[in-house]
């Protein structure tokens, strides 16, 4: 309501009461004004009422919500279901235009504001995490498809290039992002350093020499991965890419939450990092469906945004905006701090559980999110290894990976992998992984260790009983 409306209200209700209500609304409005001025995550998180008020104000600015709007086009943000309309806060135009995902829409000022603000807040979140990127934008695709968009965008600048050098990371979406984009996958097998699987820098240099730098689209490295694989040596790879004039793309899927990963990206930016991609759901606890494409070159990031065909769903941007406003900068930093503390707790508890059952926690100090426990007592019986994973899942333990050492062959997008999931052909022994990700609680750790202990005890007893019978 404007001043005239409040004056009229004073004729119906005592003036002092109206003034109280007006002052309360001013508190909400001052927060919104500060957000529009600073374009940063507020220090303290907003309450739901302020967020809803803000989103309603944005929705009113879109043409589909104009009281007397007359839409005669093919895309007028008409929404049949009231449930769907409420779910999206009556924001139906999406973001961007046919020529660029970050372009402003003339008939959707509110949605355009939402998109612009979300991109600004996403950049602020990256900086709070330790990466001083210069530009980013939220895209309504998960990490794999967003990597594909980046690769296809680079193709326009390197039309002769057809190879992507890829230090092996056994996640199918990474492989598909390369193959679906029409490029030839060149696998760089990892090297084992102690318990860790790390980047084979010499093999990268050899492949560049063999294939020719001009024929290579990029080197696609990875930060976040499950142990015993550790983040790639980004700084060293960046130096290689800089000397050979080859783009360096980083899959930072869930690395924003980990200071080790963000530090690696920041350090590598001194040599060469063209673009890095991260998931919104894994790092900011929103539904699956969005990612952040970011970099240190504004022109390159703008070029990638222009390569996105057509408009896009605003749902991932809306989810991220609501979440960052709700968290606030301090809340987000507290979550990062809590995650790091949980990592240490999980590491200690898992190590104790492993020792109790004659196993060990693998030494992977360069991986700040995931850890692995050996399953050497199951080495001679691969069925017991997979059965262990099944038993954990049926006991509502999700997210763990049980990796056998059976040397099984798998065909993925025309490529044959041995022991897919282990990041190498032969690690030497089976193992189990667990991760301390943002949002994990101490209760999660307690339940996991309790259930793992019971399952390991039961599996060992079953194994001993079968040996006695034989």
C-alpha cells in the first residue's frame, strides 16, 4: 500500500495501530531495498514472509499478472493449474530470451530482476567460498549438460579441435557430456600415490604432443570426487594449458562447499582456468536441476550464455534465490564450517569402526569431502562386497559406494572401462566410501556408524559360518 492507502486506513482503525503495521512493513521493504542496492547475500537470513513479499512484488511486474493484460502471442505465461501457479509464485515467463539466457525480457521485468539478482548472489556465494570469479550465471541444467554447453561454446572458438583430455573420474555424466557434444574422449589414467589416485601430468603432456595442441578442445579436470580419487592437480594442469594455449575446463560439481577445492581453483586461475561448473543442489541444498557456470573472463562467460538456445526455466534460479536469502551470508558460512567439522568427526568415527573390524581408513588427505575404508577381509569374495552395499541400502544408508576389485568390464558410450567406479583398472582391494557434504548432521554420522558396525559384524559372522560348513 502507498501513503494514501495508509491514510485511508487511519479513518477505519486507530492511527497508532496503522503506524505499527506500517513500521513492520517498512522493515521488510528496507531489506528488499538493501538487496537491490548491494546485490549480495544479506548478512542475516530473511524470514519466509519477507521472501514471499519480495517474490510477489516481482511477480506483479510480469505481464501475465497485469490486471488488464491482453496476450495475443504464442507465449504468454498462461498457467492452467492454480497449484502450479502458486508453486512458481506466479512467475511463468522463465528467464532470458531466444538469443541469450541472461537477456532481459520486455514483458517480464520481475522475472528478469529475479534472474539478474540470482546471478549476482551466486557470484557472491562463490566468493564467500574462496573463489574470486568475475562472472557467472545460473543455468537450468545439471552439471553434465552444463559441461556439454561449455564444450560446445568452446568449439566455436576452436573449430578444428575434436579431442577432450579427461583425467579419469568414474562418473557417467562426465563421459556423456563429452561424447554427447560430439567430441572424442581421451582418457588419462590416474596414478596411484600412496592410497590416493591422482592426476597423471606426464600422460597429459604426452597426449598433447601426440595429438597436437590445436586439435584438443580442452583439458577437463575434476575437483570433487569420491575417495580414493583426489582432486586433480589444477595448478599444474593450468600451467600446461597456458603453455600450450589449450582451454582448461573444471568440473567442480560439489566442490564449492569444500575449501580445498575452491583453493585449488583460485590458485589455478593464476595460470589458466577458462570455466568451472558446479551443481546448485549439491552445494546449496536445493532441488536437482540447476548449475552455476563461472569463470574469470567476463567475455567468455557471456559467450557461453549466448550459446544457450532459447529461454529457460526460472525454477532453479528461484530456488537458489530463496535459499540464499533464507540462509544469509552468515548462515551459509556457518554451514561450511559445520561441514568441515563433520568431515573430521566422520573421519575419526569411520577410522575407529574400520580398526574394530580389521580394516583401515585409506589415507587420502587431499580429498576434503569423501573418504574410503578398506574392505580387505572381503577381497576373496566379491559377492560379499556387493552384498555389504545392499545391506546398508536396505537399512536406509544412502550415498555410500561399495567398490569391488573384480576387474569387471563396462561399456559406456563406446568406451570400455575396467573396474568402472574405482577410477582405475586395478586399485588392488575393495573399499567403501562415505562423504561429509553440506547439510550433514551429527545424527547422520551416528546412525551411519551404528548401522555400518552392525552390517560388518553380520557379514563377518555369515562369512565365518559359510567357511565352517565348507
